[in-house]
C-alpha cells in the first residue's frame, strides 16, 4: 500500500467526525498504454494507523495514462486533484 500525507480533512467514521490525513493508492488496474484508460482504488485514511475512513475507485483517463512514466507522481496528483485533496 502506498500512502501520502494530505492536508487534514474532516470525515465521518463509526465514532463520529475525525480528521483524516492520508491518501492511500491501493491498486492500479485495467490500464493500457495504447490510448486506453485505467482505474485506481484509493482510501482516505489516518497516516499513523491502518484505519481507512473512505474508499473508492477513480477512473484515470487515457491522457493521464499516456503521461505515466517511471514514477507514479502523475497518478498521485490526478487522484488528489480529483478528490479535491492537497498533498503535503
């Protein structure tokens, strides 16, 4: 699991409103480097524990997949931007 710190946001949990401060990218799948799109599953979580508060899947458009290189920075930036989160 890859985890990066985000500016804390308030989210609902089983115990009430909590502060989440991590974005986790869990799995990249169905991606193609031949002008296709892809998907990434994510969670919004606590940086210092294994507690996940929100989970989902984001479609990654082909123009982002085509720019994906040796590291995952463009994927991190796209997911954070789509979720309106600020990476720290």
